[in-house]
C-alpha cells in the first residue's frame, strides 16, 4: 500500500478491483465506508462475482475473469481520449506516457466490451467517476495478481493512478490489501526464492552486503551452496515447489527435492493440489511446524512426516508489519501452552544441530529484539533503519495517542511520528513515510519523490529519448536540488549515505519518474492476454499468451503450449476462488475454532441458477467439479446470483477431504478440525504469472456434473 | 419519542434527500422501504399478525385449566353427596371382562398418563411451584412419560378399538348421562363400553397421539415459530379435554362406581354389574351362553 | 475515548457481592453508550468527547489482571487486541477502542482471537507418523531425527534437495530468521505465502 | 433515566459476523446458542443488505408478558434479563418474541430444553455481580464494569450501535443526514414509548 488504511478516509473515489475486502479485510471497510458516507465518494467494485463488498458499492462492474488489464487500459484510454488525465503530473513525474498511450489507444470502449463483457456505457461512467472524483484510491487484492498476466494487471492499476495524478497524495495511491497478518513483513525480509531480505535480489553485491550484516564471510556462505551458480539462481517457489519432486514439468536443478519443511504454511492454498499430494507421497521427509495439525499432516500417508507444535502468535512476540507498511509489536500474551515451543526456540535447535549456531547468532544475543536490530542494520533499501525494537514497542504502547485521520501522534512520547513508522523510516528519528511518493512534505518529515531506480535517461525503441528524472522545480520542500536527481551512490549499503541525503533534504534513492513503460518486463506496457485456459477461444489468436519459459524459478513453465482453444468445449465453465469471512488461508486455525466452524461448517460451490438448472442440480445437492488437470472435488451446490452464468466460485479454506474421500482419520486423534471440506485448489488450473510465478487461480476452467 | 419520529421522518424523506446525492445510491434500485419490508418479512415473520393474539391467548389460557379442575371437583363432590357411589348387588358370578394384555397396556397408559397430567399441570402452574429446576425436572418427566405413554396408547388402541366404535344407543346414554344422576340403578344403553368410556378412549388414544405429535414439535422446537404457536394452541386445547376426561374417568372408576377399579385389576366383572351397566354386552354374553 | 458518561455508583459495603436485581435501585452507569457509537459519532462530527472518569473505579471480575496489547493474527489490516491476563491466563479479550486502525473493530476471526489459546485442537506435543499412526515423541527425538535426516539429504543430494516453506504468519523477526536459515543452509529454495 | 438500546446500521453492516463471535467467545456460549445473529436479505443481488439481530430489550417486552413464572424482568435502564434459576424453559418467550431472540440450549434429561438464554446487553444476570455463578449462567457483566457490550464494541464497521438511546439516536441521525439514507429497523417494534 502506498497510503494507509486510515488514509482511505480522505479518498473522494474508491476503485476496488479484484478485492473482496468485506470478507478478506472487514475492518478496512470501516474507513472505506466512512469515505463513502462522509466524502460522498463513489465506491466502484470491479469483480466477476457480486461479493459482499459489491453489496456496498455504488457502481458494480461485472467483469470476465482474467480481463482486468483490458478493462484498466480501456479506462486509461477513455480518460486520455477525453482529456481528463493530469497533464501537469504526467509532465513532471511520469515517464513513457507517450509509449503507453499508443498501446492504450487500442482499448476503445468497444474493444473492451468485446474482451471483458463490460458495457461501454458503464466503462464511460466509471471513467467519468474516476476523473471527476479526485483524489481517488485504487485498491486491489488477489483478484488482480493471481493471473498469468498478474504483473501486467498490477501495473495497469498503477498506470491508471499515474494518469489520474492520484499518486503521492492523501486519499489517492495504489492500495493493495495484503492477506496474511504479516505477509508484508515476511515479504520485506524476503522469505522469497528470488531475493535476499529487503528486496536486495541475489546478486553478488547483495550477498556481500548481507554477509557483512550477518558478520560472516561471503566465501563461507558461497561454500554452503552447491555451486556458485546456485548462489544467484532463483529457487523454487511456493506455487510450484512440488514440481521439484514429481517433475511433471522439467526442472532445472541438479537434484529433485527430497524434503520439505512447512513452517507455518498451509499446503491446500497451492493450486493443482492433487499434484502436490503426489509430491507429499514421494518425499523422504515432510516437517510441519505449526500450532495446528494442518491439512498437510492429514494428506501425508507415508511414514515420512513429523509434526512439531509451535506456539501460536500470542505465546511469542515480535514485530508484525501491516498492509500499510506499519510495524506493530505483537506482545506475548501468555506462556507457551502444552509442550509447544516458540518458533525462535525451534529455530535455535535447528541451527544448533546444523552446526552454524555461532555464525547464525553472531549479532543476536536476545531474541527477538536483536533480530529487529539486525534487520534495521541491513534493510536500507526500504528504509527499515529506523525500526528499532524500542521504537516499535513505544508506538504499540502508545497507540491511543495517534490520530485516526492522519495516523500521526499528537503529543505524547511519539509526538509527530506516524503510527507504526511506515517504511521507509530512514533513521532512528525519522517519523515514517505515511504516504509514498508524496512531495508535499520534506523527506525528513515523511515525504518522498519517485525512486530513480533505472538510470537518468532512456531511449525508447522508436528513438525517443526521455529523462527519467523528475522535471525541474519538482522536489520535496527543503531539497537541496529543486528538481530531479539520481540516486546517491552507495545508499543501499551505507547508512551514512542515507543520513547525508536526508541532511540535504533529499531522498537517498533519487527523484525520478514513475514508468509507464517498463522495458525490463515481457510487456513493457500492459496488454491484454487471454487466460491460458480461455473461455473465449476466438480471442486467443488476437491476444495470445507468452511463449513458454524453460527456466522459470527452476522449472519449465508452459504458456503458449498450454493455451489450447479447444479446451473450453470440454470445460465450459470459468472457475474462480476466494475467501469467506469466517476462515483464513488454509483454514487450519479457523476451522479449529468451534464458533467459526459453526458459522461456516461446509465447503460449497457457488453456482448460478441457470447453470444449476442446466445440470439438474438443486440447492444443497452434491456435485463434482472437474479440472482440465484431472483434479475433481465433490462439493455442495449453493445456488446464488453472486456468480454469473459462466462462473463457478469456490472458497479456498477447506481441507481434510481429497477428491471425494474423507481424510479425517489421518489427522492426529482428537485434533480433527471442526469443519472439513474439499480443498478448492484441487481443481484450480495450471497457469502462473510470467514474472512472479504466482498461481493463476482466478482464471481457470472446469466442468460440473451432479454427483 | 421525538427522536424515533425524527428517524422515521428521515426514512420517509429519503427520496428527497437522495436526489442530491445520486452518487451514493447503492447499486441497484432498492429503496429503504423495500429493505424494511423484506426485513419485516424475514425477521418478524408472522409476528405482526399473530404475536399479539398469541400473547393474549397464552396469558389467559391457564385459567381455564383452573376452572375445569375446580369445576369438576365441585361436580364430583356434589354428585358424591347427592347421588352417592354406585353399588351393585353382587351375586358372586364373575365374567371375564378384560384380558391380561388389555389390563397391562391400560395400566401402562394410566400410569404414564397420570405422570403426564401431573407434570403438565406443574408446567402450567409453574409459578405456584416457584419455577426453576423443580419444574424443569418435571418437564423432563413430561417428555419421558410422553414417549412411554405413546407406546402404550398405540397398543391400548389396538386392543380396544373393536369395541369402541360409536353406536346409535350411545346418544341415548348421553341423554341420560349414563344414569349417574339418579340414586336408582337402572340399566343404561351401553355395549361393552359405554359412550363415556368411548369418548375417553378416542380422546385418550387418538387425541393422545395428536398431543404427542404437537408435544414432540414443541420438544424439538425447530419448526417455524408460527407453526409452533399453532401447535402449542392445539396442545393446550386438547390438553384441556384430556384433563377433563382424565379426572372424570378417575372419579368414576375409583370412587363413583364401586368395583370398576377391581375389575381392571382382576380382569373380571360381576355379571350383575355387566347386566346393568353394559346391557348390550350382557345380551351378547347370554346369547353366546 | 468513547462517548461514555459514567456516573458514580452508590457505595456498597466492600467485598459484599452486589446483586443487580431489578428490585434494587440500579443507579450505576446510567448513561453509557457503546464506544462504537461514541467513536463513530466523534469521527463523523470531528468532536472529541472525553469520558468522565468514575469517581470510584468499577470493580472488575478479574482483580489484579493486566492488559496486554497485541495484534490480531488474521489479516494484514493489523487490528489491535487488548488481552486481559490474570495469573498468566488469558481470561478474556477486551475491546481495543483506542487502536488507531481498527478502533476496537474485529471481524469474526479477530473477535475470536482468544480461541487460539482456548481451542482443544492445538497440537500438544511433537508427533511422528509411524506405521500409519501418529505417535507421540519427545522434542529431543524429533529434533535429532529431523535434523539428522535433513543433514543426510543435504550430504547425499545437495542443499537444494530441501525446500523451505516459510511463513507470513510469524513475526518479521522469525520470517527473517527463516530466510537467513535458508541462506546458511545453502539454498534459495525458500518461499512463503506472498507468492500465492 | 438512560435507556439502553441496540441499533444496527444496515447501510454499514457487512455481515462479517464479528458481533456473533465476539458474543459467543466473550460469554463462552455453547455451540448452537446464538444470542446474536446476522441476517442477509437479497443475497447476491443488487440491494443485498444485512442486519445483526439480538434481543432488542424492548420497552414493552412481550417475553416478560408471556413468561409463566415471571423469570424475565426489565431493569431500570431497559435491559431485559432472565433469571435462569426460575426459568422453566417452556419456550413461550420465543414464541412471543418478534425478533427470535430467546435461545434454548439442550442438555437436560431426554434432551429437553434448558433455561432460556438470550442477549444480556453484557449485563450479566441476577446472580451476584462478578460471581462465578453469574459468569457461568449469564456471561460477563460488562455494564457493571462500565464497559460497552462486546458485539457493538467489536463491530468491524461500527454498524452496530449500543448504549444510551439518546446518544446512539444522535449518532445515527447524523449519519442518515450525511448520506441521505438509513433505517433504524426494529425500533418502532421494540421501543414504543
């Protein structure tokens, strides 16, 4: 999120696409509905499904799954055509606008209607609402990202905001509501196969930087790896690690995977779950560390699995980062229950036995505070330098002193600081950055320009040259250079450079332009590409997907070869998944809560009444849903108008059944969750994002029949 | 209250206010009036039509039970002292009247019925007992006894039904009120069972089954609430009839007709008594020899 | 913080239980409004209504308890939780009305956060699957067997034969340690839920 | 005299069930007892709305009128409570209630209904305040602590308002005036003056 939950209170227009915040982030609605009621902000909800959020919308746009880019580019085009774009903002702070405009011109209202199914009048109305109500915020979730063109979708959202000039202002911004409670924190420290903490990547310089922070020799770390190549090679992802075991797609790693450790991670959230199940049956070792037995434990049928009881989050402590980039200290409430151990203790035991405890804990005497300090020393790119445990605790201890509207403390020990020190929090005294790219405030007071990450100038394929630095006169107040400037050399590895930049009132990462044209992406400007399993075979030719990617996070990932126009004949219905308010993620915790299980006890599939009648299915009947990959699940039908006549919706929280068979007996005795059901991900389709390899669970196909 | 009125007014004024705030209109054409109506339908259900009536019914119904019980008690006392119990000169000859099975199911039904009546009355007059766990316990007894009773009632029905069909002379029996309003003993028009017994039989078994069904619905408590209200009404009205006949039966068999109790215990009736009280059956016996 | 007007209560003999019977005059807390109500009103009108303190602190059902501030574990909104702890037991979940983001609000998951402690479905000790059945083992056995096997796999097939699935549900510090562990183990095969 | 009331702002309720679980978890209710529930109308269609419903603590409460043992009573501040020591579980109150508030946990002999349980406005019950008995039978007594009911306090969107009628009516009217729509469903039924 570039802004914060509370900042939505200042929005004059709320555009939500691919998000069901009413179920996934109910408390955020407090602020959204406030803006709707008090500012008279239209609430535009774009979603294939009439969600609980859509029930609160002033404008609901039903869109065909997987066509978000087309719709967004259509909006952008319509806004530019009508001369509603923010010309001054684009002139001073945006790069590649002309190139983008040429691409967007293709997406006329007629074309958009053809692709997305959104009537052209509605597109015009939405575009007008966006143009006449500024600043507006754009909010999205997994409905945007979980597509093979997920990264294009997200960029299209960003471009929309750039065109409207809604970036860096209160009430504007691109706000991505993140899922898990600390997914922002875990992402910031990059529990990811393609980067070291704080998005440093896997380049040699990055390794050296972190080795310095850890106080270990880079050569030693290198020696721990199989070879030098593998130090810099992106690893398997959560979405496809099981291919490393079953190898149905060719892997590019010297060895198959033999063991997997699930450390606070559910397996039933991964698509094509029936293939993951094969991997579980094949692995030598499965270790599950969790407060609950999880679906994974029940799915393992071999004697290869260990279940270690870690404590819940309330029996340990540490900082958590909310979606708004705020750190809060999650204090320990009670001592560990039963024989469970905290994750820190388990980690220590592992590290001790692996034989590198002295190196691992070199700078860490007290857990978790010293870990926070180590992160602060290393994570310069995103400015976690100011996140010291004392400061984070101070904010949590004094949360009552922060203003609801601005999130700034009025008086008290945190006077003037923003709640949770939203990163970048450059130094120990920096108040945090409540709104990213806001040039109305000095950098030391939480302002920032766009980052000048990609040099100072770029030549586009048509020969046009453009500066990548902000236009003259555009900079934060108090900046030594009033205008664009490149990044300070060495700022990513030396805190003193950052201090120096701040002293001069400047941003360490420079003052650049936001790019509408990303030359390092497969599609420099987002373009529509039909889903791999498209329900519109006639459009595949015009909007084909990418060529296959042979070494995509160590596994061959099919794109063009997977896109078969004839598939829709056999699998005519579109399959999307989503959340229920009662459950969370894989549901291990919530399905073990008797009250939540009472409220949402059963797996179901939402079916439109027409589809149901065509298949002879009545409310509450069991039906089979089958995927092109051979997955099938038996679920109850819930007949509803939430989905349209081509779509099936499944909530993805359930587990404990597998293709019609109950696995309740496989749970440890007496620990069977109160609610069991078929995992929706058994039938989610093949398809991964070209850049991030996020799974495309929101654009698959399926067929149904009465059970 | 003024504030409530103001709220009401804003609701009514909605279309006017909303004209200026077109953008805020929720997606789709739904007015608050519509929402109000839907919610009423869903949540209040039939309450606006039935609620008040139900309250009046339930708060005033207990008193009928009281009137009935007290009234019958008075009638019994009066009858006892005016006409006295019926005694029939015993010649000593006994005829088998009730088989073992009949007696067995009769007493099973009788005991459970007694429990049902007593516990039922306890629930109705719970206030006098102070409510709480005592009455709650008696409610459980009511439920338990009902399950026992219904089994006996079915068998009792099967055992006796062939002699229980109404006959033309039953009317006459009612006209003379079974001859009980007289000190003299004259034969009354009755078969194996007189009209009063038949009435009790039908109310006790068929009515008992209805009581059981309605009671079961109340025990389950899952039916729609307006159905429950109806069911409760039936249960209470029928209960009144059952209580009345139960008390009459009790009085007749234990006090008013000497030997009646004895005959249900032993299964034999005095031939003289049969001749007087059940002449049609006596005829049949004589014909048979 | 809420628009709570708490009047003083009639003095009662200390230690004697007070019965809130209708027959007894109830004069305590005659005018309270839900914090929510107050807060939203406040939010809408911009007024700040301060709560007038009760002259005598109300008795609490959990004497000696303390409030621990913590954060809900269910989504990234970051709602605050007041956990009331008495003698090391989390006795109840209080309303964190003054939390700047959630202002006491919770969805059904957060409202039942305490269930994470109360539920009977928590894992209680390390388990191992043996002959198709779950068998209780000691921590020591668990660690030595797991780490032994992991090291054996590393030795035999290389560090990339192990895949680590980290978590977005642990603290940032723990997540960082997970990433660090993978680096020290010698692999980039580590990922977590942000990928999906 | 202050008068305690509930008001659910239908325009704000998002059917997140936060109030339901807050209530159950706060009072440790058995599964199946719903002192509060959320009802959705027009589900999945334009005009979808939801409302959170519990005992409204009516001013002229039908349950009090029909209770055959006088177990239900109303406090001076309008809160309607039940005395579980007197209640016989007959269910009349459920049949008389316009809102379906009374609940009956099972568990006696032959599975007969136990004593009636319903929303207490978090005001405990007639047992000694803060006693173990009160907690077991009625749940928390937050009113005696000067705290607000859990459901309203934990409402995610501040849709559910609870408290002194004058205050919450003010808040609600302000909201209605701002946005131009809103109905206080149930008020005319529950609070006749």
